[in-house]
C-alpha cells in the first residue's frame, strides 16, 4: 500500500490547493490502495466518499502542502472509522465481568484468552479462564498449558459436557471464589456455520456476557467483513481482537470490522507468545494501513507549533538576507519544540531508516553550536560577518564555549549553508538536512 499511497499524493504535489479535479486521481489511488490492504468494497466506497467531502476545499495551512494535507485527511478519516480512541475491556458493575471469546477455528481465540488472562493479571486482577472447546481434547490442554505458564487458573469439565454447561459452571465457580473476570474460550469452526452460531447463542444465554469479543485473524483480509456481519447479526459482538498483526497483513480488516459492526477493536495480537497483546490504537493502525512514515504527526506539529507570525518574520529576514545568529537560536528552539531532531526526521517518509547514532550526533552538534552562540557578543550575533577574518573573536568564542577555534571556524562556514537550508524550509519544502551545520 505504501508505494501506492505515495503515488496517490504525487498529483497533489506542487498544487496550491486541493480541488475537485486534482483530488480525483488521488482518491482513485486511495480506493485501490485500500482494496489492496484488504478492506472490503462497500467499506472502501463509503470511505472514499467521506474523504472526498472532507478534502476538497480543506484549508491548507502555510508550511503544509496539499499532498500532506490530503494524507492528513485520509488518516483522520481512517482513525474516525476505526473508532477514534482505544476502547478498554468492559468491566461489570458487579464482579465477575464475563468475557466470551468467539471466532473461527485457528483465529487465535485460545491464545487471546490466555493473553487477556495475563493482561488482567498484570493489572492486579484475577481471571478465571474456562475451556469450552469440547470438540478437540487438545484445545482444553492448550489452554491449561498456557494457564500454567502465566499462573492463571483454568476451569473445564472435559469433553463430555456441553459447552454452555461448562461456561455456566465456570461462572458459578468464579462467583463463589471471587474471581473478578471470567474468560470463556469457545470452539470455532473452519467456516461460518449454524451449528457454531447456535452454540455461541446457547453459551451467551447461559452466562450473559458483558463482553463478546470476536477474534479475527488479520490475514483473512476481505472476508473479515462477512465474518463480522455473521457473528454480529447472530450472536452480537461488543468488540474484537485482531490477531497475527506481526505478519505482513496491512490490517485492513480493522476497518471492515468496525464499519460493519459499529463495535471497536479492543486488542491486537502481535505474536504467538502470551505477552504479545496490545491495546488497539486507531491512530497507530491508520498509520500502518497508510504504510508511511508518520507525515501527519509532522503536519499536526507544524500546525500547532509554528506560529504564522514567526514564519512570516523569518521569511522577511531571509529575503532581506538579515538572518543572523539570534534567528538561528530561535529557529533551533522551534525545532526543539517540535520534538527531538531524531523524532522529527523519522516522521519524514523514507527517512525512518535513519541511523540513530547519526541523529544523536546531530543533536549534540546543535547543542555545541548553541553554546558557541551563547559566547558571542550581541553585536556578533546580529552580524555574522563580523567574525569573518577576525581570529581573535573566533578564539574568544571557542574558549568561552569550551571548543577549539577550528570548531568555531567550521560552524561559521556551515552557518552560511544553514541560511540556504532555512531559505528552502521557508519555501515550504523539506530540504535534505545536509545543509545543517555538522550534519
Ligand atoms: P483458536 O483455534 O482460535 O483457539 O486459535 P489458537 O489460539 O489455537 O491459535 C491458532 C494458531 O495461531 C496458533 O498456532 C497460535 O500460536 C497462532 N497465533 C495466535 N495469535 C497469534 C498472533 O497474534 N500472532 C501469531 N504469529 N500467531 C498467533
Ligand atoms: Mg482454541
């Protein structure tokens, strides 16, 4: 999806606003990209229509190009469709909270049950896990093994009892022994069938769950929509767990699940180990689906932090070539307010593979430069040219800031390049950082 999405916004580069005409090409590519990320067709159609409405005529803030703005609109819409914030696990007013796990065979229900057991344990809560998959003796054993690993008790009646009886007995035990949560693992089938649905309904009736979590393998892609519809219509779900996101699925299923059921994804599974469970964050998933460096965080920060007045003042100075060391310090503060240099640069697509060591060096270098500027007189700060051809001044600055005169010379030379960098920056482009002193 990543490559496609970058294609999608190419047409918007260099335009000065998002219009009816230039947005259509981008939207077509978004549509194709989402289909490739396994979002189901009806969901994609609605999504594209919503983005079109929001993107056309969207106000483009100075310093943000239309293509960046478009990405932001798409991202915001993804986040909105996926529910905005993380939705936590339900908690019943009166213990125990009953959680019923549903889903196809192999989706990761048993694993997710144990993961949740551990998650609750980590929060100081006490869960009882119930093995109600009576069709495969190995399934109950699997849960018991996992329970042993994480130190969470498992209850079952073996394979002779009915699933709903096991669940009901588990609930009675939980109430009696003061467990605060009951996690009921159930049997799936290889595909949606009435037997499974009827069984789920019987278990639901027996334990009256506070939460019915549909466990969905993210690799099933497009089918997530149908699966969700079937479970939601016939059993009624209150949330979902999206598993196997450690694989290379883009996570498009997340969009379908939410759109079809209106229920939030609450957790994601990111590995076979019991620790590999994370709360679901729509924000992060949207970035994953878009598959880009986090451009939009950059855009948002730019919007929040760069005061228009500052930018305009700076631009004027640049045009008049009066950009001096004081401006430089101010510019550095701006960069600092926007987050560390490393964090900032990693948000730029294609730059996320940047070596941390190099970034650290860059930040240290900025600190050293700031120290040197601190050792300058106000006059020198205002007029960088004063320092040219004046070794005594440069020696004084070096001594004052704890550096060698050669270091100061180097910084002065780089400062000239820096002006070039700032000029590019003020034109709205993101130049290579090569022009930064010391980079
Ligand atoms: P169930 O039939 O729905 O109970 O599925 P299981 O919990 O038995 O899981 C089926 C297979 O998927 C097992 O081999 C699990 O180890 C694996 N699995 C479950 N969740 C994840 C996950 O998040 N990532 C990966 N890589 N494997 C998972
Ligand atoms: Mg199982």
